[in-house]
């Protein structure tokens, strides 16, 4: 079963706008990660936030984590057409290194 | 580093045939993961290895699926016999156990079983 569920399933915005994607999960985690997948390609790691962190930034990406609500959000600021891709959250829990991926958000940035 | 390497990139086969997918992880990584991605089920973990030893194969759908990691630089996922419902994109990923936990994915093998 999927630990993480993203919403929305699809998001379409204009270039220059901000894009926000949300992820909810069910059990306690070690960390939560966000990945990007371009059509027909493998997933690429974007950012990792640990369970004791609340916010993290990387370039135009901002990730928040609320462990009390078991949710995370990914904000992409000043979006570009090249940001068009699917975005997945993934959770790591327990002593294992395995990740459980959500169903993804398909982001389309219109030029 | 060349990243995670998978072969073949595309495989088309007929039902009943044996299929072998190959993966070379990033040098120095001690974890290797096999995933399957379909529209219906999303990204599913099939099996993962740590230091060449299978740790969790609970995601392997059936006995028709098997995976091996004979050494730190090579792993295979075999399907025998293949069925049309096995059609999917299969990804291999590797990670460094002493790192943050991020996984590095290969380009995937798109499998079509006719």
C-alpha cells in the first residue's frame, strides 16, 4: 500500500507562477523525500527533509514538514516550462532504507 | 560517475518467454532497489539488497519473479515465464547507506509482453 498520497493529482499553471504540491502519509517516518520524473525518464532526487526538521530550501524549492499532521508540501517558486514533470513524495521509516512512494502530482507549466 | 546503468532500455517479448533485466549500481553504493512502475499501481518496490544480500522481497509479485545480486556492481531481475500483465517500466536504484537516504535511479527498462 502507498504510504504517501499527493494532491493534487494534476496541476497546470503559467510560467512564473508558484506551484504547490502536498503529500500526506500514515505512519511515523525518518525522513520524507521529493523526487521529480520527466516523461520516460528515471526519478531524480530533489530534496530530503528529516522528521525533526520543519522547513528546508534548495534553490527555487521549499519543502515543509508537519509531523503532527503527517503532511508535507513542496513549493516551486517562479516556475518554468522546464519544471513540467511528475513530482513524487517518498517516505523512509524504521531501520530500513526502503522508500514508499506516493502516487505523484503531474505538473504542467505553460509558457 | 556514470550513474545507475540499466539494460536493455526497451524489451518486447512474447508471453511465456524469459526476460532478464540488468542493473549496475553506482560504485560504492551498498543498497540496490528494484521498482516497477505502471499507470494503475504507480511505483512499487519489488525487492532490495544491502551488501548484495536480499533484505526484503515482499514486493515481488509472484514466484515467476526472481532477483540476484552476485556482486556489488551487478544485479538482475528475471521474469520466467513472462505475462502481458508484467508490462511496465522497471527501475533500478541505488543508495549509500551512510548517506542521507536519497536514492539514485537508473533510466528504466520499458518491458512490453505481447
